[in-house]
DNA sequence: CGGCTCGTCGACAACGTTGTCATCATCTCG
DNA sequence: CGAGATGATGACAACGTTGTCGACGAGCCG
C-alpha cells in the first residue's frame, strides 16, 4: 500500500480510502490510485486489516469427519451461508477425539474467528467459557455441548419413535434396536424414542433386543439376536454406519433406518429411513450464528428440526 | 500481552519469549509470566503474529463441492496432512462456477494463505499468476489447471481403458460410454481410455454408443441406445453421479463404473468399478504443497495415481 | 584487578492497515 | 470582503506481535 501511495503520489490514507471505497476522494485522484493498484498488482493484506479492525470475517467449523456425508452436508450448508455473509470458513475434523476438538477450537480462537459452529464430541466444553466471555459466538449442532449456548438438533427421539411405530403398524412385535453407544447424545435420544414407541403400543421393552456400540460390532450383535428362540422380526438402526453394517450381514430383515443415505432407494428392497436434513441443520446453525454476530441478543435458543419418514419397502414388510 | 507483562512485572518482549518458548529466560521469571498468563486467560493474537512473521500457517482448499464424497475424501486427507504440518485449512466449494472459484482463490490470497490446493473448475487460471509470483504455492488436484504448476491426477485414461477392456474380456462387443461433457478434462481422458481399449481389441468406435453430458441426461441417453436395432450389451459410466443415474433407470445392463461409491457392493449385482483413491489424491497434493512450502525447488511435478479395478459382479456378466 | 564472555532482560522499530484529527484550498453567503 | 462551511488530503497513532540491538550484572580468565 505504501508503494501504491508513492506511485500515485498520494498519502497512504488516500489509498486506504480508495481501497475501501470511502467517500471523500476526488474522482481524478481515485483513478490515479486505481491505476497504480492495477499496475503494481496490489492486494490488501487482510491480516493487517484484521489486526486493526478486530473482526476476522471468518468462522470456525468443527465437525466429526468431513468425509462423512452427514457432516459434509452440514459443511456445505455452513459454507454457503458464510459466503453469503462475507465470511470464510476454517474447518477441521475431530474424528471423535475430544482432545483434537479442543485443539481445533482453541486454535480457531487464537486466530480470532468471529464465531464457531461445533458438533461437540467430548462432553466437557468448559474450556470454551473464556472464549465465550471474550466475545466469540458459538453454536452447537447435532448434539448439545453441555453449555448454555445456541444449539440446533434433529428431533432424534421423535424420529426414532416414528420409525419404530411404523414397524409396529406393519405388524411387528419384536423389534431389535441396533445403535451407537449410549455415551453419544443422539444415540440415547433415539433409543428413548424406540422405547417410547414400544410403550405407546403396549409392547414390552426387551433388553436382549437392544445392542449399542460401535458400527463394527453391529452386524454380529444382530446376527446373535436372530439365533434367539424368539428372534426379532424387524430391526431399527440408529445411524447410517450401523445401517450399512447391518445391511452387509445379508439378513434381509424388515428394517427402518435412522438417517438417510445415498442409494437407499436402489437396494432391494429399498431401505425405509427416518431422514434428517443435514443441510438444514447446517444452514440453521449458521444463520443463527450470523444473527448473533450481527448483535442479536436474547437467551440461547435450542432448535429441534423435524425428521421425515421415507417409506421405500424395507419398513413395510410384514413379519414372516 | 501488554497486560500480562504488567502483571508479571517484566517487559513485553520477555512475555513474547516465554510464549514462544525461546531460550534465554530465567526459570523463575518464566514461571511468573506463565502464572500471569494463566491468571489473565491470555491467548496470543495470531493475526498480529501473522502480520509480523508473514507466514499464516494456513492453506486454502478449493474444491467443487464438499458434499460430494469424492471431494470430501480429498478434503479430509488435506486436512489431516495440514494438521500434521501445523497448518489450518480454509476451504470453499465452487459448485463448478469459475467465477466463484476465482473469488474464493483471490479471497484466500488476500488472507495470505501460504499455499493453495485447487480442483480447477474453469480453464483459465491466468489470474493466479500474480499470486504465484507473490510467492503463494499452488497445487492442482484431479484436473490440470492449465498452468505450469504441481498437479496430482488419477490415471483417468488408463483406468477407463482397464475397465472397458474388462468388459471386452467378458465377451462384450458393443459397449456404451456414458460420461460427463467433453469440456471436462477427466471426461475427455476417460473417453480416450475407452477408445483406446476398443482399438486394442480391434473393435470399431461407434459414436452412437457414446453419450456425453450432465448426469441428468445420462439415463435417457442410455435408454435411447437400448432401443437400437443393435443395442449395446454393456455400459461404461464415466463418473459416480452418472453411474447412479444409470442405475436408477432400472436397466440391469452389465456395467463397469469409473469411481467407486459407497454401497456399490450391496447392490444386486454388485457394481464393478474402477476405483480412484480420493484420500491419496488429497494427501499427495498436500504433501507436495508442504514440501514446496518447506522450500523444495525444482520444476513442477505431475503425478498420476493408479486406479484399481474392483470386480463385484456387474462387470463380469456376459452378453445376453 | 581489568577485560571478557555469558545469561538475562528491556527499549524500540517494524509489519500493513485504519481511525482520528489537522490542514488547506475553495466556495458560499451575508 | 470576511467568516464559516465544505471537500480533499495528509500526518500520526494504534492494533499486538516479533526481530534487532543494546544494557546490565555475574562470573571467569589472565
């Protein structure tokens, strides 16, 4: 900028004014400055600007894994909203490691992002408090982070309840639940929805039909249940990875899956799912964040987005 | 930092030294400073540091769409490599719009990223030249960007050739090619591989069996071909979106698809694919970038990663 | 004991912006 | 014609770091 000023024979400040399109610059002078900028290939140094202004026009996005379609959907939505708001997105995957989440968040903070969108992995987010005090806005997505902060969730229990009820309506009385381990918020909620549906229908809750744990064990768990004297006639799966694991076992059990996935309609039978809307999850969170950044006050919101049952065949099979 | 210095009753520079773990600070003094840092909840302002040092320890990643599994694979790999190198990733999706790509790249540059990893969307990347001169490193991934810059690609033509040859070996003589429009580098390469395979086998190249264009038209194009007097007995699809479009038509034509996709093995029959390795694509590009950032000189490299044929059934069917 | 090195520390400038205020010429109006 | 308003421009400080260099005392050696 100094060079540009020299080249255009004006003061530094005048160049600054031109670059920022501030009023009060003679058209002729401005033209001279623009020419000099062009000639020297000058581009404003955003770091210095940030230092001066305090706002970085960037937000941090912390998710579990960009490579997972659910999170990449969120990712894309956040990106789009950010772009519309003139912000950039710094993103990082935690891979379910709370330590890595913490590292990412703190790094983002020291880079002075204006706000954070976090899919919380650990349960303890105390370390965020000083940052929040320092004025960084934060929104939790998909799971609550244990702090009194804006949060956007899917209606996990309601969705699971709908899905299980769907199976019950089709005549199933013994329905297996295969889901993530109980330490994960969404898994607990979905299991709750499952129980709720059983209760609604007056069916007993049988613990031996419930398997929780990582996706790798889902297949064997279900296979085990099928060897019972009184095996389940249908299964409700708690997330996509588990759904796939169950599908790979080759049992063609009637099934409703939580979370939609590509090609669910091309399998035979098509897989009936309770679909979440990752894009809407992401955009809602981002909109909320930018409203906060724009100065909107008020108590933290907790938004629950509806899920949608998509019948495709597997959930409409009757017990055999 | 000023406050910390005051609280610890030392000079600004001493705090800086402690924060950066520079040698030459008395242990007792350091302890006092650390205590003050703790007490005040101080965290270094990275923007100021960047301004002073010139390096931002961040790279820009420009891809077509994070929500596409192929690109999110790249994304994740880049992220991991960056993290290992102490860098952050600014990312953005272009959605195939050259204008948006340009905007993203220039924004990243004005934020002084150290380097860029770009999946080029437009063909004209002249606008990058001033940035490259300014010392920003760049690597193109998946497609060349028309500039003499490090580039990491899949072996598109070789992969397609292998895939088509596979069908030929299984007795097919009339093989349809349904791929992306010719303006896209990878599509041209794959079509070239297709022709190459036909030539190798002494089969004629029949233009009426070749459909290029967006995925939305892929289904109808293939359906059209199947009404010929002498219809194709197998199809080679040029990318995942097109593969899915073709699958949705419901024709159970013998088929080899370029690019692997989740659940390809669960369809009936399993879909034989020529798999690319997005993760390796991303990590190779990132490694290359960081080597350049570390000062490695030499002429730009052009790396072509091998593809892998994965037989799953659909490609092993004989003509009916 | 004088000169030397070494360890520790601080003063100061600089990075590239932008906000504040001052300057100066020109114009307007009574 | 003089006072004040207006428009254009510039000088300077500040944002929070870090690099450079110099100061100061303690310990060492000859």
